[in-house]
């Protein structure tokens, strides 16, 4: 993925996150669709078979699927590597020559994806790199203010450790501060500072990335810029997220809200999600995200993106504050896509749920089911184990588990899955039962 490589290296099995968009194989249910799926390493055949098994005619769907691998691990970003492979570019172009209706869906858009789109003469379903600053931590605060969405008190566009120091002194005294790199991934660019007299570098600091120091962090501030915000001490504090989309014509919509499951040293690293977000603030989160989408659409943004919030309880109810805008496909996208396409449901705005034949659908998803006993297991083994255990997907009820990140199993003993139920309790119970089965009995 075209993201900061130092942060990606800290994610176990990061290479296998190229499989996150495999849920799009379910769009082959539509007869006219063809998919060219590009990856650095070959995707296990059993994994492809697993996704096609959700379709009525897997064999026919496979005839419209083109899995293309670079067979090249460790050479950097996928798209950058692809640009050095004229043989594969020719192969992709030959497939595309059969249609005048094709587009590219990258996880994130960088100059490499734009160069590839230019070579292949394809539009990109994603924001132009010229608009990328709108999705930075500083840009997100500016967009929120333009949309009339509250933000945490703080300062933006800080370009050096010295500027961060000045901003810290300008904030009202408080016990802790949050420093966030403008462009970071999965919470790994954050630092929580406990204020004491003297410079920040001598203050007790908890970096979200385990091997970060003020020396390395200061270099990244100079390179990427940063924001400084007051740390929200109020509890309970929740972390809802909205998933939105903008079409090339400028139409925009909020398609889902989630409750983020966070972990890591500072409790700010994405681990999974629950759909939908809590009813206490679901409507407010959706409305705030819609106002942000309206501003972004007016600026020319296209694609799927996430908007993360803090939900703080007050005497008047819950109050939503912007946390950040992620102008890319994020952690909640593939659980939503998997649930949407397997249940064939539609998003119901009044209830904030997926609806199929009058029945709401709910789910709990994780990217981080990891256990020593999963090491060395193959995707085929785990798919069989889940199905034999009665934990697979029931096509009649449109409930059950949808697995992902299966490619991380052999080397890392890790996978992800989305547990879909007809009630929040059913989804939660299934998720817990599946975690127990995979980690204790696999």
C-alpha cells in the first residue's frame, strides 16, 4: 500500500493487507463485471475460491476474474513496483482494451497510482493527490471548521518540534497533550505527552509506535507536519467512525457508522469495529460526517473515505468532536463491504443499519485474530475448520462469518473476520465464539 512504510512495517502481516479488497470479488455476482486484482505475491487459490463460494456460479465468475501477481515481495509499494513491469502493464492493458467502462480502486491514492492510471488511461475512484492535504490531520481540522463540525482544541500546521513547543505553551494548562503527525496510519503517528515544566522532550511521553523516540518523531514532524491537541480526559469516551462516499458527479452520502475497537499502548490503534455505532450519538455522527462530505465534494474529492470522531458525554447528551478524516479506504471499509455484499442488504438511513427483507443486520469485525496455534495453518484449513464448526456463512439466514487476511495465517498466525447477526447480541456472541474456537481449538 502507498502509505508510510515505516508504519506499515510495524503491522504484523502488513503485506497481506493487500487482500483487504478481496470482498470486491463478490461484485462478480453482476454478469457484466470483470475484475483485475493486482497483488505483490500470489493470493492463495483457496482464498480466491472462498470468496467466489459466496456466489451462485463460482466457476462462471472465475472466468471474469484476473488475479495478477508481481511475484515480488519486499521491493516496496505495489504500484511503484508495477510501474517497473512493462510485461504486466501490457497484460493489464490487453484486458482493459475489451471495454471502455473501467476504473481503478486503490487502497490509497499516491503519485504512483496516478501515474499508473495515466498509463492505463483509467479514472481513479479516489481523491487526487493534489487534494491529499485535505485528509491530513491539519487539513481535517480545517475541513471540519468549514463544515461547522466541532474539533478538539488545538493547533494545526506545525512544521517543527519548536513550533509544537510554542503551541503547547499557548494551550491552557492541562495534564496531557496529544501530538499527531499529519499523515500517519492506524494511530501509529501519535504521542501522548504528560505536561511538566520544561520542554516536551523531557516530559513523560507515550508514543503509539513502540520503537518511536523524540529524535525520530521530531524528524517526522519536520517531514510531514503535525497537530497539537488537548488530550480529552473525560470518561466515558467513545470513538465512532463514519464511512462516506463521493461519486465523480459530486453526489455524497454517509453509508455507515461504526464503533471503533482500539488497542495498543495508548488505546488509539485500530483493531476492529462494531456496526452500527451506539444509538446515543449515531444520528449526530452521521450528520457531522455528511456536512464534512458536502465540503469535500465541493473541493473535488471523489471516493470512499472515513471520518473518525470522539463522542463525549455531557449533561445534554453526547457531543461529537472530529478526530480525523482519512481520505482512503480504511479499516471499516472491508467489513462493511463484506457484510453488504454477502447479505445483499441496503443501508437504511433511519435505523442506521443494513436492511434485508425487513431484517436489520449487525456485525462485529476484527483485523487481529492471532494465536500461536494458527501459525503454519493454510487458508484452506481454516476455511474448512470454520465451516465444519458451524461458524461459516449461512446463505439462507444471511448471517455468519466472512473471513479476511487469510494470507497472513501461515507466517504470522493471524487473520480477520466479520461476524454478522440479526441482532447486536447475535453478532457479538458469534464473534466471541469464533475468536475462542480459532484461538483455542484450531
